[in-house]
């Protein structure tokens, strides 16, 4: 193995847990109707956050190397869940939203493709279980 990731997660009270991720505390909880106090995000959306962060960092790094200036960059991530328990993702769709002047769409697509096909380990892991699709939205400033 080339490396490992390691976190700790401690139960606080009720439905709340505190994770230590690379020295950063993160509280997880559920809303009151599920027995929590809504002190932090639920676990499943954090899987989508991990995907967005992984591919987003790849895309920014690649575009910087390509000298493509961005004014804004946003990722919108939709995970479709089953209706029955265990409620699990059956597909995930990403929208890469770029804002700038005369952005080169081909370079944007190339950066996303490199992330999705070569660099993003979160996407590679998810793709083994469910479809991960994406699209580009360009906003001229």
C-alpha cells in the first residue's frame, strides 16, 4: 500500500460525534426529529463534500497550470438516494460552474476529465459502486 488515511470519531452525546480529521475537529449530528440537536452535518452529505473537494482541488490545480484565470468556481453536487433503508446513493451528478471572461471550454473539460479519470480518488472509489456524472456551466462575467 502506498499510504493510509486515519481519523478518530468520538461520541459526544445524543446522536452527536466529533471527528478529528487532519487535526481539524468536525461535529456530526442529526436534526431534532431524528434524535439529535443539529450541531453539525449528517454523514451522507459529507460524502458529497469529499467528492466536491477532491475534484475541485484537482480542477483548480490543473487550470492554474494551464494558466486559465477563474473569477469564480462552484461545484453543485446532487446525490440521489434510495427510498428504503439502508438509504444509499444510487447516483451522483456534479455541475462544475465556472465564472470568467472568455473561458476556454476545451481546457475546462480537459481539467475535469483529468480529475475524473486520473486524479480524484474519491470519485474513483464512488464510481466502483454508482454512476458519477458531470456537466459544465460557464457564466460570462
